[in-house]
């Protein structure tokens, strides 16, 4: 009995940490989503129970569907472009050449840099008057006049998506590089003897063997990108005219700008359920791969 207690005592700090910083906020957020809470009755503690009304309000709100659509667009292009570029870089760094390791380390600096710094730098680079992007594109003749990338409803979502792609590329590269390095070289030998081209080796050997790694990367990337908040907050704050409004930022606005705490909690729960769905897919994928191996 004493030995068993000692064993449990090692995991007790982790259990306490999870209960305080994970389970309690999650349970309290669910509690808020069923209450009519505003800035007045939050202090008083008198918040009437209204059932699913907050969820009905969110689901009947046109801005919710606009933010959901923009979140899907933001997530889709981030995953496709960052995975594609990450695969090219992983293939490049999978070869032995002088400076491979330190160049790979430099690539990781962007991922390690705090997002508030990255967002601020990109906001300056994309500035309509003084941004280096406009200056470069005008000088090489690709544009006749500067564009207000973050102030124009037609380009703002594109600008924040490009920023998030830049942030995601190093992570994609590292995951894919680990997968490429796990492929033994001898699997290519029969194809080389048969005279297969590089494209044929990639299509019929590399890509099938990399499918599990790519699948896991896409699921992880989807979970992370779907809940992105900081890039939007730093660069556009959901504007202009809600053109970069995503689900996570809308939940923040409802709770902390409009003080509609119940609706903000309900939207957060809806986003959590969507993310949890893909998280379950990820876990099942990992379990299936572990059984195969």
C-alpha cells in the first residue's frame, strides 16, 4: 500500500497542475456557456441559466459563418503551402553537403522567434507607405503603386496567411525531414538498377513511405492553425471590416471587447469541439501506425 502511494505521489504534481490549469478552466467555460453573463452580473455573481441560448445565438450569427469560412481558408492555404515548401526544404537538407547543419539551424530561428516579434516585423514589411514589400515590388515593376496590404479587405487575409505560412514552414520541414531520414537508402537501389528517374523514385517510393508522416503533420498543423489568435491580434485585430476575423479572435472579441461572456464561451466550446474532432483523428492515426510498425 505504501509503495503504491509512493508511485502515485510522483504523478500527483502533474495531476494537480492539469486540474488547476486545464480541467477547471474547461469546466468553468462550459458553465459560462449556459449562462447569461455580462459585465454587470459577472461581478455580482447573479447569472441566470439560459440553456443552449448562447449556442443558438452564435449559430444564428452571420459573422460566425464568415469567421468560420475565413478560418478554413486561412488554415487550408497555410497547410498546403507550408507543407509543400517544407517538403522541398526537407528534401534539400536530407542530402549531405557542407554547412547543412548550421543552415538547418538558421531555418529554425523563424519558428523559435516569439510570434509578437514576427507579427510586428511583417506588419512593418507590409505597411502601405513604408513597407519593404511594396518598395521591392514597385522597383522591379510588378506593381505600379503601393498596396495597403493590411488595410485593404481584398488583401488583408492573404497578408496574414502569408505570415502564418512563413511561421509554419520550419515546423513542417523538421517533421518531414525526420520522416525522410527514416527511409533506408536500400529501398531505392532496385529502382536505380531498373533505371527509374528521380520523379519515379519520388512518386512510387518516397511519397508512399512518407504518407504517414505527411498525414500526421497535416492533422497537427490543422489543430494548431485552426486556433491561431496571436498573428491576427498583432497584425490586423480581425479587420479591416472583419476581413481577417477568425473563430478564435471572434471568441476573444465577444468575451473581452463586447463583454458577452456567455456567447464567447459558447463559441470557444464550438471551436474546441472542432479541434477535438481532428485531435481524435490524430490519436487514432498514431495508434494505427504504431500497430502497423
